[in-house]
């Protein structure tokens, strides 16, 4: 159920204040140290950010998708690494349980995920299965009351801190396609799980990705999420939702970069006037505004569609495609408007330029979004 107007305003204002007063001032420090301070994580817990999408009966805020988008628009106004701290609990790590978990699974995991006591992580991607997720090779073979899991998952966000994994594995090796895959909740403390050291990456320092290696890891059969053979659909529906969430973050970052660009254009003088007086600079500002406004409108529309219980896979992919590409262009223009300073670390613009590159890759590349959109169009026309 949607929040009443007053509570919604309080929440969004509270997040906006937290971003402005607590996160923006330490963006550079977090990037340099590759670490979000524990005190900040504790404040995120207190604000309820880990439980944005978890139903209130399990201790979360139970936001609608539209409300979650509004929060993400605010969270996007700082380094995306901060959003990543809560991202998997709010999205891909928890939503399999919210959508497909049975009562016992929900009772056990959701309150701890909502409070941030447990970090939830999503294990789909493998060394040989990125965009072609249905070709994943990790197996989960039934043995008595357990499934025995073997395989390697790659680039798994928050795996180093995870208390549980939502795992997609092949329970029927005879079926090499999507139908052979099942989803599981896997407590991170089980024997046979190794998490590698974090990868070094282009941007979003402070957010970490790891390999997760399963070797004869025995997962109790009652940890299966949904029905056997339906794990791919669990993953796809989790991703449909996640793509709206990520799109909102892209819009938030774009709005931040545009605000910074406008401020700089108003201050910086060349040829005896503020650079914002030049029409070529104005054109860049206008293009960034138009595109971020379009993306904002799309994301809110897709979120409302989901809230109404309507199919939204196509719209989620349209948003992810447009918003992630859009923020790349906005970041590029921001560097251009800042000129040489845009390339210098102290100004932070080059950091955002690197940070946003991942948006076109994770939770489905731009090319995958185009496939999803086109297939949906063709199916609708059938
Ligand atoms: N919701 C529900 N079910 C879905 C679905 C969705 N959004 N998308 C696909 N399915 C179902 C299909 O209906 C099909 O079921 P049936 O066999 O019962 O008809 C099944 O899943 C297989 O779908 P499809 O044939 O489309 O699978 P493909 O192997 O062709 O791949 C893509 C589909 C490419 C869209 C998928 O692999 C994908 O999204 N890849 C990107 C993965 C990704 O985002 N990775 C990021 C990792 S997380 S950071």
C-alpha cells in the first residue's frame, strides 16, 4: 500500500538530507579508500534503507515501486557506490524471496534483510554465462534432503559481506536451457562456499564484486525458491524489477551532474563572460535536461505500471536502455563543460564519468535490453 503524502514527503526529504549532508561530503574519501565507512552503513540501517522494498509485516518500509523510484532519484545524487551498499538487499538479493518465497522462507530471511543485519546477494552470472544467463553451468544435484551445489559465480555484488545468496543453479543437467534451472536461498555460512577477493574495477570504488565458488556445498532442499525448473523465471522477474530501480539511479546521477554543470557554467568565466552565456554550452545543458527529464518520466511511468500489476518487462528494459545510455551522455557533457577541470580528480566529475559506465552493463547490457524490447513487441503482435 502506498504511503500517505506526509510520510512519503518525510521519507524523501530525509533521504535527500542524508545524501546532501552525510554522503556528498565523503564521496572522494570513499573513492580513495574503496570503502564506505561503517558509521554511514549504520545510518543507512537507521533510515530503513535496507528494507525499502520489504513488506512492512517483515520489518521493511514496503514501498511501492513508484516510491522506491523516488528514493532512488535522491540516492542517485551522490556516488553510486553508496546505493550499492543497500542495492542488493532492496533489489536483486531479496526480491526472489519477496515474490516467490514461502511463508517459512519469508519469516526467516526478510526481517534480517530489511534491517540490514543480513546482506543479500544475487548469484546468476558465471564466467561462461553473462548475457546468456540461461546457459549457466553451476549444478545443484539432489542427494537425499539436500541439493549439492558446484560451480563458480562471477562479479557478484556484495558477496564479501553477504549473509545469504539467491542462487540460480541447474537442477536438471539434462536440460541445458532455462527450464533446467532452479533458484535457491543459500546461507553464506554453509560449508563449501569460497568468496574471492574483490575485483579491481573502473569505477564505483566502495562497491565490491567477487567470485563465489561452490564446491560440494549442501543446500537443504527446503531452501529452493519457487518450483523446481522455474529458477530462470525467478531471475528474470527479479531483473525486470531491478532494471526500473537502476534506471531511477541513472536519472538521479544525471540530475546531480546537470546541477553541477549548471553551477559551473554560471561561475566559470572565459572570454570575459560566464561560459553559460555561450550557446554551445547552453546546448549541452539543454540536451542533458531534456534527456534526463525524458528518462525520469519513463521510469515513473514504468514503476506505476508495475504497481498496478500490469506487465512491465518491456517498459523496464526501455527504461534501463535509455536511462543508462542517457547518463553516459550527460556525464560526458559534464566533463566537456568543466573542460580541463572535468578531467582532474579533485572536481569529482571524472569519477562520475567512470562510475556510470557500469549502468550500461549490469542487470543486462544495452544490447540485452534491445532483445527483450523487440521480443516483447513481436510477441504482442502475434
Ligand atoms: N518474466 C518471466 N518469465 C520470463 C521473462 C520475464 N521477464 N523473461 C523470460 N522468461 C521466461 C520465458 O517466457 C521462457 O519461458 P518458457 O520456456 O516457459 O516460455 C524462459 O524464461 C526462457 O526465456 P527466453 O527464451 O527468452 O530465454 P533466453 O535464453 O533467450 O534469454 C534473455 C533471455 C537474453 C533476455 C536473458 O538471458 C537475459 O535477461 N540476459 C541478461 C542477464 C542479465 O541481466 N544479467 C545480469 C546479471 S545480474 S547483475
